[in-house]
C-alpha cells in the first residue's frame, strides 16, 4: 500500500507542476519559494519574447552550441552545469579543464527525451535551432516541463549586433546565475584586447573585405546587421556587403567581383575546409580579376569566433593581424 500511496502522491505533484506551468502566462516564476532568496534575487529577465523571474540561480543547467557553452564556462559556471552539447570546434584552451568536468549529453542537439533525462532546470541555447519546436525542444515545451530557457540575443536583436551586444549577453547570463562581478571581469579583458587593436590600427586605411561563408552558385556572405560586420570594422576593414540589411545573405559572384574586395574573409567550418574554399574561389572564372583573388589575399576565422560570445575580442585581434600585418610585426 505504501508504494501505491507514494505513486499517487507523485502523480498529483506532477499534475500540479504542469498546471502551474500552463497557467504562467507570459512570465514564469522559477526556483521555488522555500528559504530566503540569495542576495540579488529574485531577478526578472526578458529574453527573445520570454520573461522569467528567477528566485535563485539555476543549479542544473544545460548549454547547447559553442558560444553558449563558452559564455557559461567563462563565467565559471561549470559546477552549475549538468550537460552540454553541439560544439562546432574544440573549446578554447582556457576552458578545457572546466569543460571536461561537464557531461556531454549529445554530439549535436539532444532529443527531448535525452534533454529531460539530464533533469535540467535551465537550458541555454546559442542558435534558434537549439529550441526547434518540430524536434520537441521548443521553449514553450520546455517551460511546460518546468525548465527555464535562454536564447542568445544575437537571434533576436533589437538592432545591429555589435561588441556591445556580446557584452549585454554575458551580463544577462551572469545576472541569471547571480555572478555579475564575473561578467565585468570578463568584459574588462575583452575591452582591453579591443583597445589594443584600436591603438595598433590608429591611422590605418580600412581594407575592403568581403566574407565568403559558403555556396557554389551564389556566395553566402556577411551583411551589415550581424556581429561579422562589426568585427570587420573593428579589425580595420570595410565590409563591402554592409548594405545587406541582415546578418547574412546570398549575393551573386558577379556582385562579389564588381565590389572588388582586397581581402576575402573565409568562415571556416563544416565539411569544406578553408583551403578547399580558397581553391574554389581561385578557380571561379567570375572572380579572376578580383584583387583579393589575383593577389591570393585571404583571411580566415573559425565560425565559432564570428558569433556573439566571449571570442569576439580575440577574433577581432586575429582578423586585424591578417588585414594589417604591418601593424603587428
């Protein structure tokens, strides 16, 4: 009889949790009410159309996508993480030991069942695809399961994505976990790197740059609304497709040739290596008279460094060295 009674109690409890989640409206209150909230809590955070009030920091977080994982590790939150998934590259060396302490629950995105098995109270995704509704991982579905979520604000920007956007993202995650001082320390390090680049490039003429992400019929390139445009500017370049009013867009190779970039910036990821992308561009007849192709002037950044996260400053420094090697000799 004890087992039956206990089973009924658990069923009632589960029903109450689901009912309370379903009646939460636009705002969710999380973290329970037992005991006094920690200093700085509760906090209410609005994120990409979802508003959540945290009574205390998450204790069982899962991060999905490289930049989400690295933001959490940069804030020293590995002890609050029960899982991670979907890296594009190796994590940065400074985060390796912390990363190795966190269970990898999936090589790419986990199924809804795998995610639930980790028993998270918070899931932080870098891309919208982390919360794919068709795969059952929608933010509303996770909310009903009692799991809070955050999506990197690069996926729902109020305007152009800049270095300030990366700082805002780091601060917001730190606020959720009650570690604002850690965010300020990380941001100070990033600003120091950017200030060093700015000093090195003082008086340098901007280099005309076009991004080649991928594509064989058209070129998938960086437009003016994403972090890529800001990184090129801070690295002493001019994005020739800044007039594309979105983070990315397809342009013809004829347009690529007409704008005549001095340097082609290749985003390195996926099955096609950066070297293979160079070979493709060099063999494209439409580009043979483009200065960057004629002079074989390429810059390369890993895709994981071209998103809104903790890599932004170092990626700007890397790009600046490739665009203006004479300034960093």
